[in-house]
C-alpha cells in the first residue's frame, strides 16, 4: 500500500479534486481553525487593501491537507486578483516560470505548491521577480550573451511547502510573511464536517460528526474524505441519517480505528514494537521492513504518530512509546537493571 493510496493520506487524490472547489471556504471568516494565523493574515490583508497595494509575499508551511491551497484562494479573492496556480515540480525550465511571470497582472496571486521542489536554476529567477518585480533574461551564449531586464507587474507570491527546512535561504528570506499551519482540534474538525455535510446535502447526526472528526488525524482533507465514505456506506445500507453507529460501522469497514490509525500505521507500530523491541530503529531499516518508501513514512505516516505520542524520534532512530504498546494491546518489554538505573 502506497501512502498516497491510503484513505487517511493527507495528500490530495483525484477524488478530492473533484469536489475540492465546492468545499473550499470563500472568505477568511468562513475558514475554520488556525485562529492566530487568521488574525495575522486578516490584519495584513486589511492593511494592504487600505493602502491599495499588493500583499507581501507569503509562505505557508506545515503538513499536507491543512488548508494552504484554500488560503491562497481566499487571498486572491480578498485582494480581488486572479489566482495562478502551479507547483515546484512543474517548473522544470526557466521558460516555464518566465511565461507565468510575464503574464501576471497587478494584484494577481501566484500560488506555487511544494515550492521547495523548484530546481535551483529556475529558483534563481524568482529572486529579482519577488524583490524588484523584474526578471533578468539572458539572450544568446558566450561572448554574444546579453542580459535583458523585463519588468513584472506587482504580484503576490504565495508559496506552500511541507518541508520548510529544504527551502534555500535566499528564497525563504524574500517572503514578507510566513505562517505555520498546525493540526486541527476535534472541535474544529467537527465544524468542518458539519459544513461539508451541508454542501454535500448529507444529514449527519452531531455525534456522528464528532466521531468522524475524532478519527480524522487533525486534517480537514481527511475529515472530508471520511465523511464521503460514511455517506456512501449509509446510502447503500439504506440510512437517510448518518448516525454515530453508521459512522463507526463504516470506518471499521475502512480499517480506521478509534484513534484515527489505519493498517499502515499499525504495521509501523507493530514493526517497531515486535521486530525491533521498541526501537530505536532507523527510518531506512523500517522502510525496508515494511516495503515502503522512506518519504511515505516520514511525510505521511510519522507526523501524526509523533503528534499523538505513539512514536518519539531520537538521534538513533524511532522508538515506540508506552501509548503505542497500549494501543496495540501488548505488554511493553521489561526494563533491564541498567536501563532502570539510568
């Protein structure tokens, strides 16, 4: 099972894209959660509007599925500009970036997802565009090379990344605002589930909404996806109202337990507790044992397990916590006398 194929993967799937536009909040007021971020961003938006200037360049960083793309849409709407969307891997050549930059209008928002994956040779052309609103285009090569500076209309670059540490310092320093998105609380996710249920015309009992929210791993994208699975289950089984019993039966069938863990999560915990005596174990060894990519484990599986206290990261590798043993229903290993002493 690959990470992107999991029901609980925070990475967007084609199924999510089909309804994502309908589910996205249209304004900052309708955006649920991230209270401090909303307040800071709201002040920056209002100040820019009052001055009649484009907003400073913004960097959103945090785990996938928390609303970075939705915030980019909201910024474009609030600033009454067009949103132009691309991603780091899509900007393979300088010409790809040049074509976008020379076509932006005043006040437009350029959203680059996974901005840390832009090739360095292309990234360098972003620096003058962000700082001086101009791009330096080189014609010919060798002794006949000639640099031409082309002006770019004042725009706002919104970058999103799941790995802020991989951003080059010159790029990171050119963002005027940087926001870290964190996992959502169950109450915030419950509000998102109720809002999504209204958009999808699904009647959901309040307890069922809370149950879905509790198993959504703090991620709105996962909450919306689980709601759609519960909706399908209730429809096929003949339930007009999604009750907590319907939600539990549906999520049990999908392999999502009470703590929001699926089979891959439990495999990770069982491998560490059983095959490696609780750890520490290196990520490469763990990936080889589970026949998974290391990126899948570090980007998709680990963040929630670390957040919820099932794992801890040490300099020697990953270790299982007492909560992991408790969740799996197995006894933790007895400490040796030397371990007890320390």
